[in-house]
C-alpha cells in the first residue's frame, strides 16, 4: 500500500478542527442551559411574588416539574380504594354491609341487594354505600367522627385482605402514575419481612425487665444464632427476596425504577419484632431490589411507646452484624397531645444515636427533643435527611404551615426530601405534596431543585445507580427548563 501524505495531512487537519468544534459546541450547550435556568427561575419567582399565589398556574408548573424520587412511600397505602374494590370484583369477593370489611367468600349466582355481604358491582350501584366505603377505606370526607390518627391507620385493615392479590398490576399502576407526574424513582415499603410466628423465641419478659445493654445483647445474640440456624426461616427469607426480585424486575426499565425497603411492625411484641427486623436486615443484603430497612406503624400506640428504646437497641445490634444495611426509620411522628410531653423527648435522638439511621421519616417532634439544636447540627454533619410528608403530617398530627418543623430543618441545614407517604389513603399525589411545599414555604427555585435532587442523592441506591438517576434527572430538567424558557 502506498502512503498518501496529502490524505494524511487532511485527516490531521480534520481532527484538529473537530477538537476545536466540540468544546465550542459544548460551551454553547452549557450557555443555553444556564439561560434556560435563569428564565425558569424568573418565571418561578413571578409566581411566588404575589401575596395571593396563582395556584392553578403553580399546579401546571408542578405537574411538568421533574420530581426525582419518592423515598417515603408505602405500596399498600399508595393504591386508591377504588383499585382495591376492582380487585374485590376480580376475585369475586364481597363487602360486608355493616362493617365494610372484605370477606373472601366468593359471591355466586344471582345476588340479593339485601344480603349482608354484597359484590363490588352492587357496592357501586348503591351510591350512598359506595361513598361510605370510600370514607372508611381512606381519609375521604373525614369529619372528626373519630381521632384522625385512628382513622388513618385503621384504613389498612379494610383492604389488607386484597392488598397483595394483584401485585404486578398494583406496581404497574404506581409506575404509570409516577411517569404521568414526571417521577422517575420510588423507594417503597412493599411487604413486611417474615417472622416465625408461633416459633418465635420467648425472651419478652427478660428483655423488657432489663435496661442493661449487656443483658439485652446476650439475649439478642442467643436469638440471632437461633435464627441463623433455622433453615425453614432462612428459606422463608429467601422466598421473600425472590418474590420481590421477580416482581420488580418486570417493572423497572431505563425510565423508571422502584426499589423496596424491608420492614418490621413496631407494635408487635419484642420476639416477633426482632425476628422481622432480623429478616429485613438479611433480605436487604441479598438483593439489589431491596435497598433498606424500615420500622413502620403508629408510633403512639402502647407497645410502640413501651418498646421504642428496646427496638432501637435491636437495630443497633443488627447493624453491627450487617454493617452495610441502610436504615430509614419512622421516628418522631408524634405531636403534643398524642402522648405525654415526656414521651416527645428522645425518639429522633435514639434513632440517630442508637440505631444509626441514615434517614428519618417524619421527624415532627424535633422541637421537643432534648438539646434539639445539637441534634439538628449532628444530623446536618452526618447528612441524615428528613422525609417530609406534609399531607399526612397535617392529617395525623395536625402539624402544618408555620408549625411544621420543615422550617427549622431548612434553617439548620438538615437535608430534606418531599415525599408522599400513603397517597391512596390520603387521596393525594406527589404533585400535591410539592404544591403544599411551594405554596406554604415559597422556597427559591434553587432550593426547590436541590430538594428534588436530594430525593436521589439521599436514596439508598448504589452510587452507580445514583449517577444514572442523576443524569436522567439532569436531562429532564434541561428539557423542562427549555420549555419554560419558551414561555418567556
């Protein structure tokens, strides 16, 4: 082959030219991105400036706003009552006329509308009964006939018999809703971790009668070894993990990701609680689809209050056994009046300093915690984020507006994220949560964006997965801000 010096020179010149053009192109793109950002910021500020906010315009802005992730989310509570009624119909089950409970007996043949237990079709045909069912199965039209927290938490018992009957369909509903609201990631408490039931170790009295960490750790170590060696229980944990892996792998794609937190229920007796918490820790280490461990349930119930310190010590014990486990606990979902003042003093503190959590769910009672300024500085330094759930906070604890500690967290540099909690029960959406955030607290546009990015940065995704999600969010904001800029 003959060497062509002329062609070689032309290739060199082309390469030099391309090397010059690429930075110029990149620079132009960056300039456009900055211009669009400033235009969006100006548009946003124009909505925030009036004393009377243009709510409809703000809603439109929020609908298209990229929202990153929803990392305080409950699968069962996120589905609307109407979906559960659809599933009752698919199963052929019936609804009891007097207590609104699902009965799993199958309705056969022709129905008499006067029956005690009626089909979903007859429920829908009776407008009054249908409305009352929605009021029992959610917070719809709540009128203070019973305490708000009791109303909220009691809804789950109504639809729980059907809650996991159509998991694939339920997850697809959540995915479709998320994509409609420009939400790309959900981190959900999907299904409670398994326990051994009647086989549970019986160390309740020993643990409750002791405040000595040594005695508690000895008892926990004994139970831990027993659980490690229980092959049936280990298989139950593997089955739990496998079921989540199968379901989530069919939902996740390049545009949307959902991950699970395994969880324990805080109002179970210590033996059952520890076994579920153990199972949650183990499960979180066995699958990339299970990214964290949580503790859920009404924090002001008797067992939850009695055992709170013990439960935090159980979490500390298991964290030592599984140091890579990621923890986000519901803590401080309390208000004065729900419990005596002395019971508001240390729940967030113990979650942070004993259990070693990376995120706090709710964190409402922060101003009642002893030395709360020091605690918030510690949370800032350790980058412990607080998951803010404005709708459920207002409903359950009657904390809203300028009474909400979101103001203190922001002022003290504690990272926050906006999340939905149980949007089906609350009959809301992640967009509604952002509307409350913007209309009540009027953050700057830069603060709003930071809060949205926090939902990815403080998620329990791997670093590689976070990088992918942040790039996706970058692209979404670039398109969003370009569209807003065109409105100027």
